[in-house]
């Protein structure tokens, strides 16, 4: 991730608010298909078959309806991969894990389903182009990534193919699907540091009211399940058109309207913790101060970011049966949520002191390889809104295979859970 000029941005990786640490795991619905411990997103309504997202969760009840059609073996899989600075280790982990993730589907009695598989990034640009690595024209705009990067010299996709297709043994690639995916999934780490993964997903699928990019046409099939997998090290910072949140010219100090030119703006204007914004000023004025916040949720209509409920509604509208939509997020836990302070990256005396400390969010988990993640409150809330169709996994985990568990169960409902490799 990258901050505005002169500011270093930390990286973060996600997990559900219901997971307290970095140990990973999958979300388990209660008997009613709801997510225990996760509050609802108002104004979205009820997703039949995957849980209630309009009220409180975990209410109990009967097994969700619409759990799966055993005759339907079609699934469109969209991977959103964070390509901001500092995500190389997370991308490497995904590349190592993808074969075991895919084996969850391959090892089912019916074998690999009929899949479309595509990759996008979190880069949607930011500001007027003055922020390093962030252009003013929408970044990669949710366009499928299909060129060879990293250590591979060729994707092995057929000429003109922009995503992977393997239907009934008819493929648009040669070699192993795992190798093709890891080649196009090596998206690099030079993208915009103000990540907008939820907006990128909506843009890629044409869920935002505009046609999907030309490169993405033909990916979505009306009768197919839609599975969206998300890998990111910080929370979503998707904004509506015309926002000034990324202003890097007139809001550069602690006393300015938007605060210091850093990713903390996404927290201050994107989250509410027990009903209030995360604090900008250190009460003592010291860089040693630490504030632990609880009850953090998306600010929705009280903030400057696009409401999570909007993105949920947009996805629901893509399918006549919402239970055909599944989401999985590999990111940072929502807790612990700690605000700390550090010396400013540029001279700042706006608070009346010789040097006004700037706020930042502490990592909510750290992996064995040194990668880390910040609290992904909005993304966890987004995944939780899909009830039994949503799952989360800590990006600090060593094994991502369980991310495909729910998908495997949906595609093979009669046989129960598929053993993980």
C-alpha cells in the first residue's frame, strides 16, 4: 500500500469480525444460515437461502432453502487481488495455496465443475493523479488481468482469451489450470495504495449500473453460481464519484478538514466504533499513545465511502436467486482495532505543538513470513451480509484451502463437506 506523497503506508490483510486472531478458519452458519455475532446491514433486505442481512444475525431456525442444485455444476469465479505496495508476500502465499484450494473442487466425486475464472485488482485510481501510483482515470477499472507477469513468460491462454474457461473438458488454455491462474494472478504491487476492492468487483461485473468492460464480456453466465474471492491487506476504501477524500493539495495536516494525507482517512471517514469516528488527535499529544476501539462497523451513510449495503445490493441484482452468489474474503481480522500515533511525515504544527503526531491503524494480525494485515471492518461486513454464502479467512493463515469449502458444498450438496487436502 502507498500513502500520499511523503507518507509510507502500512499493509494489512483481512479476516472476519467473528475471528478473534490470525489462526484462520471458515465461517460457520447457525442452523438458520445466519452468521452468529454479526449485525445486519440495514436497507438490504433478506437474501433467501443465505441468511438475513437486514436485521440481527444468528437467530437460529431451519436449514436455508436454495442450498444448491445438484444438477448445476457451473460456477463463475472472480478473484480480486490487492496490487498495492507491500502485497508481494500475500500474492506469493496465494500462488502457493491455489493448487490446494482448487483441489477442494477437483476432489469432489463429480470432479472439477464447469468454471470461468478471472482476475482483477484493487486499483481504481484515486484523486487527481498527484498521488503516487494512483491515476485519475480509474486505475485498472475492474478489467480482467490476463497477461503474463512474475516468473512466467506465457499464460498459455488461447489468443484473445481474457479469463480461464474449462467447461466439460473444453478448455481455452493449455497445460495445468493452476499454472495459468498463478501466471495471471501475479498482478504485482505497484497499484494505487487507496484500495477499492468492492468498487472494482462491481465494475468488473457491470453491477454498478454501467456495462462491464469489453474484456470482461461473456464471463457471467445466467445459470452459473457466482463466487467472488477477495485477497487484500487493508480495508476497502471505495468512494462515490466526485469525492474529495483523496485530496492531496489542500488537506495536508492534522487540523485540515480531512486530516493528514494518508490511508487513515479511510478509517476516520469509513468506520464508526461504538457510534463514533476513530480519533484523529492523540489526547496526550504523545506518539506513545494507544487507543483500543471496539464495536467498529462501516460508517455507511455517516461516512464518505460508498455504503457496504450498496455493493451487496448490486451483487444481489445480478442473479434471480441470491443463493447462487457466494463470497470469500482473505484479509485481516476486524479486531483488535488499535489507533496509534507517529511523528508526521511532513512538518506539521497545526495542533499548536512543535510536531503534531499523525494517527495510523495497528496491524490486526502478522503472519510467519512477516506479512501483516490491518482491520478489514467493511470487507468483513460485506462477506457477513451473505450469510451462509459468505466466508472469511485470515490472510495471516498458512493455508487458504478452506476458502473453497462452501463453494464445494454448494456444488455437491448431497455428499456433505469435502475434506480439505
